[in-house]
DNA sequence: ACCAAAAGCTGATAAATATCATATTTTTAA
DNA sequence: TTAAAAATATGATATTTATCAGCTTTTGGT
C-alpha cells in the first residue's frame, strides 16, 4: 500500500493542505482501487461516504435527465478529488461516475477525513476555495448551455478538452471520448455532434482519427464559440 | 442603524453561525442601503469586497453571454446572502445583480467578515454547506438547460418560482418579473416565453394578469417539466 | 390626463436541432 | 478469424425555436 505522504498526486488537490500526521492517518485507512474502463465508481442515489483521489485515468461524471439522456457535467482527471460534497452533507449522490479509461484511485472514508475538515482550517479553506471556483464555473456553464448554439458549445467544449488534457504521442487530445460522450457534454443528439464534428473537420479546424481529436485552429474555434 | 444581534433575517443565512460578539462587531461596520427597483447592486467585473444580507426585496443575478443576452442564474430574496464568493477568492464578480423590486440590504465589508471565516469554524462550515448545496443545484440546472425543451424549462421555472416565493394577496406568485426576465431565466427568446405562457394559460395550467402569475395546476406543470 | 416609451402580444418565416432510417466502419467476444 | 454488436456516418424529414414585423396594451413621467 503506497503512502499518501509520498504521493505526488495530492499536491494537485486539497489534500496538500493536510499535515504530515494527518496524511499518515489517512494513509492507513485509505484503500487503493483499480477501475477498468467503463466501470462505475458510484451511481446516482448511492451514498459515497468518502472521497476519491485520482492517481491516474479519467472519469466522466454525469446525471440522467428526466427525458432519459445522460448529461456529462464534469470530467475528472489525474490529481483531482471526486466526491468532496459527500463530506459536507449526508445526502446521496445526484451524480454517476464512470471510468473513461483505466483508472488508479484511492478511496478515503468519510469518517476519517471529516475530522480534518473540522480541525484543520487550512484544509477547510482549500475545499472552500475549490467549491467557490466550481460554483463560478458552473454559472458560466449554465449561461453557455442556455444561450449558446450547439455549434458554439461544441467549439467551446473542444477548446476546454484541449486545455484540460495533455496531448498523446500523435498530438491528439489525450482523452478518447465516444461521439456519444461528446454529445452528452454539449447536450445534443449524437447525430448532431457527429455532423458538426465533420463540418469542423471539413473546414480544417480539427482533425479526426477514430476517437482521436486534433485541434488545428484554436483561434477559429474561439471565434465560433463566442459567436464572432 | 439597526443591530445585527436583533435582526431576525440572519436566522435564514450563514450569519446565524456567528457569535454575539462577532455580530456586535459586524453591526458596527455594516452599512444599510435602500435599493430601488431596477437599480444595480453590483456589476460584472466589479470587486464586490463584501456580502449583502437581504432584509427585504428581490434581486436577479445574471451574466451577459457572448452573444449579448443576459442569463439570469439566481433570484435572491429576503433572508439570503449575496456575494459570499467574494470572501473566498479575490476575483472580480462574473455576475451582475439588479433589484427586481425595492430592496433593503445590509452590506458587510469583506475585511470584517473574513476574520470570522478564519476563526469561527461553525460559520465556515455553514458557508461550506451552502456552497455544496448550491453546487448540487447548479449541476441540476446544467442538466435541465442542456436536456430540456423550452416548454419543459418554463414549466420547471414556474414551479420553482411558486415554491421559492410567497403568494400576494390575490394568490399570485409574489415576484413580478417581466416576460423578458422569465425568458432570461429559462434561456429563450422573449417571444417564445410569451407564446408558451399564453399556451399554458389557454390550457388552464396558469393564469396571467399583467405581471401576476397564478399557478393553477401544479401536477400538470410537473408532468410537462419532466417530459411525461 | 396625456403622451411617449416600454412591454406585451401574434403571425409569418427562417434557422437550428432532433428524429428516423439506413449504410458503413470499427470493436468485441466467442 | 469471424460473426455479431456497437459505434460512426449521412440523408431525409419533422419539430422546435429564433427572428422579424407590426400591432396593442401598459407604464411612467410631467
């Protein structure tokens, strides 16, 4: 079992605010898990009762809408924490998390880490800062969803993916989403997403090879996303 | 100048977690303001540098989208706090707040209340709980915006208004929004909102008298909003 | 009370998007 | 390896929504 004190991943999230002693305690109660592509980390309606610290891999966090379509609301990657909200309220999750590729995660039980929320103000403040930032971001997403066309949202999403993820050895964005996943991020029908991707490719803004996406013209995509 | 210790409004927000001493200090540095209908509390790009505690009235919090249309992301009413995020990060506001009717608010400067965030864990945790709850709510709004039709969103919005606000003496929802405001909540053109409101009225789900909205058939509206 | 401005309303039309159908390609599993 | 299943792609069409135009009603200021 690896040790949190020596784990570099915590530097990327709120766990960096924990003291050495706290990390040692967390280390001894956490469990490491390997989650294969397509497997579920947690489901809607489930009590998560802890946080996941993502050591490797990517997962999509989504919510089923009333009309039966999944909407992806977050993509979580290496270094991110997942499930902080379960520490704060006792409600079941309203979201579902599924691995997009093979993942390595550590699960820290709620009862162990909640103490730190109560006792370590630095940790609390860091969680708070992250939440404030997520909230600001969520407001922006709401505005985009409400006001932008599907084409604008696709352009914005491609830029977001391009920023958030590394490039693979071919130079493509290093997350391989299905066309359906992409449609479920921007909130449209899979066919519409496919059509617009083809259009962007034809115009030379992107290139597509299977699930690989290459961003060719950032500026033009930005123009499209802002309605220029 | 009224005293926070004796103000009932704080019971409805995180200020209830402050101690008597803290409240006395806040009392002495806060400023009371009257804001008339249509006046601006703060603008996009402004440093708020404090929180507003709403003693009376309603305001709309919105963000201008790239294509030049305002999207209302929150409605704030008596008892609510506004601007908590300014306490946590030092960024300028990404939102604008305008009074929907005459308001009574107290403004508490950031430097005075930030101490309490640092020293009073109960206060911090209450802010944190609210943020977690707002975040959950924001996820739900994103899903609705992305997946629901305009008609579904209008039905959902009417139910939300009906829940959130009291009834006036006639039995109408006690917030008088323009058709444009309603359109800017659901993220559609004003004409579309008007057309659908007329349709709902024709079907007997609601009644309209000027800016008064009467909810007549809650169940039917719920069915519409969930795509039943 | 009156006038100008704003808000509300309705119809016609255009544009965006979803849905359905079907073909092709890729992936998966036996 | 091969057959079945899933994913991708594209066309045709239907539905939803935005836009534009013109009109009526309401509101606010003097």
